[in-house]
C-alpha cells in the first residue's frame, strides 16, 4: 500500500466538489473530510475511509487500534454503504388510504439495528452504551432514535457523539418495523409485540399503529399530531412486504412540506436581532433564491449555519414562481458535504450592509468555531472554541450576551487542535451539547 512521508500531502476525490486533502504531519495523519473532522476523539486516534483506502485497513488499525467508531467500508469506488432500508413516498392526496396502518411520523434520527449495533442511513455507526441496547433482539429492526417532538437537534447532538455517554438516557429507540422477520407487515408487527413483551428493553419501544378508517379520520389524526408539535403521519399498506428503497407501500402525510437548500448569505437582523442573524439567504437546486427568517433559536441566530452548508426547512406550498411560501428553518444537514459558494454569492454574506463587496475577498482567513450550549433549569450558557493556525480562541457566557473571549498560542497547529479537543471533551462531560459550527 502507498503511504505518506512526513510532511507529504495527497488529494483524493470524495463526494464533495473539491477533493479531500490527506496529510502526514510528524506521524499525525489527517483528512479534510467531515467524517474525520467531526469525530469527538483525540485527533491522533481518528481515521476515515479515505485514509484506509490510501494506507490499508491493517496499517490504520495498527496506528489507531480497532476503534468501534470506524465507518463501515464501502465497495471499491463507492461512498459508505447504508443499510437496506425501506423509504417512503409522499401521499398524492388522492389515493384512498382506508384500512392502511397509521402512525406518527417521528422527528428523530433514523436508525437501523442490525442485531449488534445501530447504523445511520449513510451506514455510519451510532455508539450507543451497552445499557441502552440491553435486551434488544438479535434480529434487524428499523426505527428512530427519538427524544420528543421538537427535539430533533438535541437528539442529533447526543447520538452523533463518539463516547457512549450518559446523555443517551434521554433517548429512546422507537421501532416501527422488523426487516429481518419474514412475512407481511402484520406478521412483523406481531413479531415485535412478542419480542418486546418477553424481554422489554428499558430504552426501546414499538411505535403505536392504528387502522385508518377514511380520509376524514386521517385528516383528524394529522391535525391532532401537528397541534402537538409532531411532523405528520406515516401510512403503511396492509399485508405489504419490507422492500428496499422507495416504495408506494409506505407514504408520508404532512400539511407542511420539507425541503433542503444551500446557505448563500447571512442577512443582518433588526430590532432585538440587531447584531446577529436576521435571515438566511438560501438557494434551491434549481437556482431559486429566497430568505428563511423564522424557526431559529437565539443561539442559532448568534451562530448561524455557515455559507455553503445545507439546511432543512419547512414550507406550506410553492408560489406560481416556484418559491416556497412561509419557509421555517429546521436545522443543518450535517450528513451532507458543504458546497462551494461562488465569490459573487459570498459578497452578499456580510452582516454589515455598509461593508463594501470587495471586503469579502480581502478578509483574512476565518476561524472555524464549534458552538456548544448548556441548559440547566433557567440557566442557558454557550461555549465555543476555534483554532486558526497555532492560536486557539475560546468564547463563553450567557446565551444572548456577547460573552468573554480568550486566545492562547501554542507551539504548532497540532498542539492547538489537541488542546481544543481536550476542552471539548471536558465541556461535553459537564453536559454541554453541540449545536452548530460556523466561520468567523
């Protein structure tokens, strides 16, 4: 297998527009891909599929150990393979769903239990503690890691950590199907009921399903769920098989639609939002641009999603010109690669309307900050850390305030990064959870 000499770099094509950069700095291997960057472990213990492809599995395991956080290896030339999941289509508002199985559409994190571990839709591991998975069947289960309605961001911040922490006690695995059980949907539901009755897991349950009587019943249940803050409903065709991929036997029903767009600029706020985000200027895949100005917490307005990131939003319908009406921010899609935004778009990013466009290109390199929040009773605090070269900057204070800032210089960038990772471990151990990352 080829290897990198000390100080050598190499580029490797990934899923993003730009190739990833792999480095060897004094025996410390790194990759610019999100899978390497977003691991909450010491940088010398990190690996990724690009480093394994370059150096080989044996060399990487000898370097970092056989870590349980490793991303499953995909077929040669492919991105990480995901589990064999059934995916839903949208209801067309015309098909008669009488007799279909109806359940709430959970706003959690989709998780596939393969009998030993949890996998995301992209095939990445969720490192659940041993006590969380105790008494789960050794057969594949399909469900969601879920805390409660309107707690999606909190759920993501917990399940994406790499330390099997106590915060998992807030989460439940809500199961809605058993792909490993042969038979139609009703047979699989009966299997789940029996399996969970004989050895009930403390942190898992089977999602409730009810027969849909008619369209009036569906509309009534949809209104009830949405009034409680839920996303909508899922409808499952009676006596249907578990298919791989999108299928018309599973339909999602919502009054509002969800979509994704790329952030192209930050628009300044006014009034009580002066000095922080007012709205995101975003762009759809077809080039349509519009602003999203609602749905943000104060913390998110203080540390908005960076330009180039993909965000999810909810809207009521499309206008005649194809613009989403009443868009509301939902969150950042952290499983997708940041996109390159052209200079012409970046010139619109400034939070200061008086700043000349040329300042964007003349600005110095920005520090990438990771933002964390602590919520306890009536107290809400923020803490964030960023590394630029050999300097590490920490900001902290009460949420909504300017807070305090401290910068410390280290011998080299690797030392600054190690200290930042150490502090992140300490803060998450104290109960802080990560919300967004941004550039400054």
